[in-house]
C-alpha cells in the first residue's frame, strides 16, 4: 500500500467519523423539541430546568471557536455542527425565557449573559496566546471541559425526577 493510499484512507475515515458525529449531534440538538412543545402547550416551564440549555450553549460556542481557522485548521464540520447547535440552544433558551415565571426568567437571563461574558473572555484570552499550538491546546482543553459539563447536565433532570418521584 502506498503512502498516498494510506493518507486517503485516513482522510476518508476522518471525514466519515466527522459526518457521523454531526448526525448524532444534530439528533442531540433536536431531542428537547418534545419538552418545548409541552412548555408551549401548557404556557409554563413547569419544573423544567433551563441549565442544560445554558451548558449546551456554552459548549457549542467554545467548540465553534475551536473549529475556526484561528484556532485549528481544517475543522469545518466542528464549526458547522456547533453553529447549528448554538442556534438551537439560543432558541430553546429564548422559549424558556418567554414561558418562565419572573424569578426564573431573571436567573436564566443572568446565566445567558454570563455565558456570553465567559465566551468573550475565552475568545479574547485565547487570541492573546501567540503560540498557535498552545492556543489550540488551551481552547481544546476548554472544549473538553465544556463537553463534559454539557453531557453531565441531564443529571439535573434526573435529580428533578428523583425529587418529585
């Protein structure tokens, strides 16, 4: 097998894994739709928590930033899926804000502002790192941490189910 063929197989594998990851991530992004149908139908967020959408938005923004050419080259799939994910999370958060009671609305809006503030700090701070490989490592580690946070966020819902039986 020639070196060119091995490289082509690796590229094909990378692209296939990336496309499969995007499909699964899209499924994850649309999974709250039944919850928001219920919220809209009942006109209330009931006992639902908005924290998973906040965590997911922060994760999508950080991963979107990681996928840009300023941080890592040749990551178009990471950029596209996370920009779509961020749009979905913003819609969910806006719907949550519309239907939440005033104290929860204020708290969620504060958390949304905090997410944007944290993202701006990450964006500006990472751009101050001159070494591109160190910048990529820094944003990559933040991306991993935010992914763990996002996937742990359903534990809030499990906590609610256990408390309300």
